[in-house]
C-alpha cells in the first residue's frame, strides 16, 4: 500500500497542503509516498502571473485556512506581474530530485514549493533545484546532470499523462493505493485526522474505490 500525492509546484493550495502531508507521512512511516506533478500551468496557461488576477485573493485564503506564509520575495514577484509560472519546467526539476531520492520525494516537493512561495525563486532555473538538493544533502552534480537529461522531461510528461488519465482535476489530490484499489483521501485541503479516518475506511474496504496505476 502507498500514498500518491498529485500536486503542482506552482499551486498555492499544494503549498498550503505541505504541512498536512508532512504530518501524515510522519504518522505513517510505513506508507511510501509517490509524488506526481499535475501540470497546472502548461501550454497556453504558461503566461505572466498578472494574467491570473485571482492569485492574491487565493493566497490570502490559503494563509488563513492553512497557516502557511508567503514570503516577501514571492510577494514582489506578484506585484511585478511579469513572472511566468511554467509547470513543465518545475516538473522536470521535481523529476530530477525524485529520481535521486524517491523515498524523500514528499519532503523535497515541499522544499521546492517553499523555494518559490517563501523565497521567490524561479522553478524554471536549474539553480533553484540545485539549492534544494544541496540543502537536502543530495549529490548536486548528479542532479545537475539529470536536470538537462531527456529522462527528466519524459518523467514530467508521464506524470502529466497519468494525472489526466486518472481523472485528477484539482491540486493537491492525495490518493491511497493498494494494488488496483485506489481511493481519494483529500482534495484541496484536509486535516491529518480526517486523512487518518479515510485511511482506516480504506483498509476496511468501505470507501468507494476506483482503479488506477502508476
């Protein structure tokens, strides 16, 4: 049995969910966590952040409901408005980190989001992922090579396909999977206790399930 966390590095609600995910993983060290990038801002949606007029209002709600803090450097990006959120680039970087330390993927996803939302760093810049890797004690030479490798692009594209084919339409989405049985534990936001309760129902075979695989 494992958890599957479908998120987007440029999704503010995913950033807000990070503390909950950290608590869930701390409570359930026996459950591996697979991290999948969803691809929120790709193609025609990869445009300057000023095009998304709802961002500041959404961030205020995220802070109020989850307690996460948006840093001054990030707020300056919002005020300027020219920054382009490119989920494909972010997913490639996440794939490189995940490949280096799959067992730490959930924590690394949180650090990637903190680099943007707390520190205002671009997730299109390789240096951002090298900084995350260095702070995590990972091999930055290996990850630097992986960032430029076709395998990371292919992994990001595979993530996007899986999320779409699995019917995930909102980020973050936390799933639990046991063989072919899959259930949704949380979409958007949830508290660790409610996720624990959903896990117990899943173990007893009571929640509605679907089938998927990744």
